C-alpha cells in the first residue's frame, strides 16, 4: 500500500484533534490540558488546530458538543428497549448505572467542565446549559407520558436525583448510587402518578 493511500485512510486532523481532546479533557479537565498536549496526542501541527477550530475555546465547544450529541444518542437508544413510559424513565437511571460502572468513568463531562469555569459564562456554560435543558426536557416528556400530574415538578426532582447519583458514582467509584437513585425515582414516579 502506498504512503498516499495510507494517508487517505488516516482520520482527518479534525477527527484526531477531537479524539485527543475527548480523551484528555475528560480525563484531566478542559483548563488543565493545554493545546500542546492535544496536538501532540493528535499528531498534528499547531496550525491544524487553529485552522480547524480557530482557538482552544472552540475546540472545547466541539468537545462538549460531541459529548452532548453522543450522550443524547446513547440515552435514547438505551431507553428504546423499554416498553412503557415508566420503564423508559427509569431506564435513564439504568443507562447511568452502566456508564458509572465503566472503568474510565470520571463523572459527567459537563459538570466537570463547568466546575473549572470560574465565571459561569462563556462557551462551557453555554454548552452545559444546552445539555441540562435537554435532560430536563427528556425527564419532563417521559414524566408526562407516564401520567405524572405535574411533569415539570417531577422532572425537576429527577434531574436533581440524576445529578446527585452521577456525583455519588464518581466519588464512590461504584455504580451503587445509581441503583439507589433508580429506586428513589420509582418512588417519586409512583407518588406523582397516584390517583
């Protein structure tokens, strides 16, 4: 195989930069990891980062956007396997438990990035809020489909429960918090749908 065809099969500079950013930012933090480490890991020139993303800030945006889109897809795919709205809602916690059981689980990429953002504004805050809004909307929709009297109120409770179990799983280095969260979510759902 020629050198040119090997180059053609290699992922693009953009794909390599995003893969490096995803690995390093999630493992160590968006502000801790400098661009030199990312370009070294990606095997690209510094100019490639700037011509592709324009700045580290835009690379962080692309990283978090990719995390958001991947998370959406994985959760929606995971809950497709459940038959009832109730089971789909509780399935979100099953999904979280599977994620928390992974050896490389470091908690929520969005919580981690926002904890590094001192002002609570800017790129990180923008993408994190988009992710949180999607989570609230998902829980609201599932609560409504499950017959909750006040889907918005139940969703607000479930988001807090989801947040807490994510942090608990990270801090305890076990998925046990997600199991407890699922049990509490079931009780909240039962109370919200009781007639």
